[in-house]
């Protein structure tokens, strides 16, 4: 760094001014750091048409043409159960990959991993009751089931 400063001091004022002008002209060519994706905007653009703007899924089933109702992401007993990896898999591969309705499309070609993670982070904010523990803390019983909520399993 000291050698660069020493070199610059050897230039005349006009040459330093010229170098500064060239560097200022090249500044827009340097790519800016990528901004974090906006999960709420991505949800509204890609998911809200089926899941509702507020994520409650409270749209008339006949309006969507589906036989099943949409999940309610604002319901803490539903939204906090699954781990982020499970939601990510459903968004990436669509409903059929996780044995959900086939009408849920796969977004792996339309959205990047960072954008899908941002959507999941937004979905996590829809449960307003902070007493509910997120799905990552529901430790699985590895030998018997992959889910921690046995009441949801058919025996």
C-alpha cells in the first residue's frame, strides 16, 4: 500500500486527476453486492395466487379449482411442525415429491435456492405466537418414524 502511495506521489496533479476520472468512469462496471431476496415479495409473486396474500389459504376451493383446501401458514400448530428442509423440498420439487397434491408445482427451475430460503423465512413470520417452537427443534425418533408428531401418523 505504501509503494502505491509513493508511486501516486510521483505523478503530476494532472495525471492523478486523469487516473481519478478513469477510475470513476469504471466504477459502474464493478458489480454491486447482490441484495438479499425479499421473501415477502417473492411469496406474493409466486405463491399468493393459491395460498392467499396473507398465507392463510382461505380462498374458496371452487375459485382455485382444487378439491383440497390450501394449508394455513398462519396456523402455528401447522406452520411450526416441519423443518425448513421439508418445506424447501416441497417448494423445489412440488407436491408429488412429498406425497402432497400434485397441483403444487415445482419451483426449482423458477427460483434460486436463496429465493426459496427467503420465502421460507417469510412463511416463518406468519405464525405470530412466539411460544411455538420451530420444526428444527422437533427431534425425530429415527428408529420408528421420521416425524416427531406421532399423533399425525396412521398406525
